[in-house]
C-alpha cells in the first residue's frame, strides 16, 4: 500500500463532483486524490505550493553553501571596496 502524505483523502469520482468544495473543506491542508485507493495526485493551495517551492530553493542554496565551504581553503580573498 502506498503512503499518503496528506491529512485528507478523497476518491477521484468524489473529487470530480465538486473540486472547489474539497478545497474549501481542506482549508490549507493538502488533499490526496485517490484512484483505485492509491494516490493519483495531491491538491494543494497556492500558498502551500509556494512554500514547497521556497523550501526546495532553500535546499539548493544549502547544498551550494556546503560545497563552497568545503572548498574555502582555495578561495581568493578580495576587498569589495576596491572592485
């Protein structure tokens, strides 16, 4: 059985009947839409989607910082006032 990463779930057929009502009922929580009792997709609000995208961007930045810190001994010191 697949793990469902949402507090709410609904069948595809029920979702098709009134998607706007599903969104209102869930509030800011994600909803797993199921097809044959398996997650077909997740419905999220724009606010939650933006937060997810920001988190992914932050993780990319953390990885970049870690790489740069690992090679800081080869860095060249500069004075930004002289640029």
